[in-house]
C-alpha cells in the first residue's frame, strides 16, 4: 500500500491501486446519497409526478458528479485539486422552491444559473480577502461546518423522515450499532479496516436492519419494477429558462452565503490534504470556488438542483487519512453514471436512515474537533473570546430559534439564515472591529518604515 510518511494512507496526489480506488470511491458515494433527499422532497413539494422526480434527480446527480470531477482534476483556473466532492446541497433549496412556485422550473433554472455566475464572479477576488481569515477564524469555520450537519445527522440517526414521525427503539439500536462499528474500525483497525471504516459500518448496519426490520426487505421489492438502464425523460416542465430581475439581489446574497460554506469546506480540505502549509494557499481555494460555481451553473442549464461541496466527505477523508483527489474523480464518475441506472440508484437510496445518521455523526465529529484544534493552535486573548463567543451565540440561535428570525426585518432574515453562514459573517465583521486599533497601528508602522526608506 502506498504511504506518505506519517500523514496519510494515500496522499492528495497519489493514485490508489484500482481495487482500492473503486472501493474507497464507493465509500464516498454512499455519503453523497444523503443529499438525494432534497430533489425528492422538492418534487413532493411541487406535487409533481414520479417521472418528474426521477428526471430532476438524474440531472442533479449529473451536475454533482461532473462538479466532483472538475473539482479534483486541478485544471487551469478551475478545480482545487482536493478531495472535495459535490452534492445536491441544501444551500439553495428554499430559494429554488420559491422560484419554482413563482415561475415553474424555467425560473428555478434561471435563478440557479445566476447563483452559479455570482459564485464564479466572487472566486477571483477571494485572495484579496485573506486578511479576513486569520487562523482562529478558519478554525471557527471548520467547527461550524461540523455543527451544520447536526440536524440532518441526528434526525436520520433516529430514523426520522418527517417532523412528527414516531421514534423507534430499534432504529436507535441500528444507528448506534453502525456508528460504533465505524468508530471501532477507525480507532483500533489497521490498514484496510481503518481505510474502509465508514463502508464497513454502513454495510454492517444495513445488514442488521435487514435482519431485524422486515420493512426494509419489503421496500426492496419495488426495485424489480425499475429498468436497469434509462435516459432521463425531459418533460415539458424542463423546457425554457426564465429570469426575474426582482429576485437577483436575493439570489446573489444567497450565492455569497453558499460560497462562504464552500470556502470553509475548501479550507478544511486544504488543511487535511496539505498540513505542512504554514498559511492558507488561496490559489486552489479560488479555483475550487470557480469549479463549485461552474457546477451550479451547469445544474441550472440542465434543469437540476444547485450543487454544493460536501463537508461530510471531507470529514471522512480526514478521519481515514485517505485524501487522494483521484478518489473524488472516481466517485464523481460513479455518481454521474448511477443517474442512468435507476435500479441500482433505487437500491442505494434505500439505505436505512439510522445508518446514514451514524455516518454523518462519524464525519461531523472529525470536523468539529479539527476546528477546535485549529482555533486553539495559537495564543488566545480576550478579543478572540468575544469574536468567537458572540458569533456562536447568534449563529447557533438560527438553529435553536428559527421562528424568531422569521419575524425580523428582511435584511436580518437574509443574513441570519443558518449557523454556518451567520457565524462566519459575524465573526469576520467582529474580528475587524475588535482589532481595529491593531490594524491602525500596523498601518502607522508601515508608513513610518516607508518614510525611513525614502529619507523623508
């Protein structure tokens, strides 16, 4: 097995042997399937047909798969070159639904195209903003990425599909069993067991669910009605693209917030892929945002839902010390190809929710602790205490009290959307305010040095 010193099983540029490459990629594909709930839920909210849902799902998967490929390939001016795959992200879900209600799928497509273009426009200037992201802010972003998946992770762990679903003890048992297998395989496993800890845990949990929960066997019976291979059926709903200039400002703001999330994911991917870096290298970050924006643009052009970078997959890469970008390429190819195989796709979408919940908790644990480690890797002071503390109070409140912000003025609702983006925005602003005197002093010192050099 290829190794890279003490850091990795497979480092960022190493290509694993074909067998390992396929299995490791499939391990990441299983996590990507969590995001397929969004297009299914989207179609249900519009009361559309099963055929419509299948087409929306296929287009979304193609965009996410293609986005994962270009994200990892490191092409000129596009792609970070890290294991940072795309999923059908939740960032644009509410906006897409509002656009579809107002103007159907053509308007949704137009607004997603605008969002993709907005993120691509932001990418080239991201390096100019590096002063806004000192080490402890980067750590805070990493922490919040882990916290941002708590809601879907815990809901899935308890087997909940809808808010009022009953919680069954047997679901908790399956989720707990899956999580413990993953953790024990990672902590005490060696070689293959440690690398495949997520896959081992998910398969073990799925097998247990099939043994003790007959409904999972019954749900698999519908698979025989699906064809093995099929092209997406493009119905009349997917014809045309529309734009609403009244929505462009809102779309742009949401795109900036979504870019902040992807920015954070790319920062984490860089930290685990290149830990030897003393400071952030913004070139791959910029190219990664360009790839993410292009993937969202592609989703809008095709008629799929907007895509986003996946924090869960980055967490798994960090936990297993397998960060080869070629795994992301292979996972993208598999995810893209599965869009044309309804029978296989249907089977994989039936992974028991508690098993998926255990996988998300496993990945999120790494993200949370990595963020804390990064935050406290340098000397602490009272300025940082209040930047982080105040940001966390208001950021986490969007998750604890979502109904409160629904009653606030529109500009506050736009900024206070979810824990990750809200915490990041407030932390960036407070860091500038609380360190304003230091910034002025540094400017004075630079001016003094400049005068000394010129003899003025």
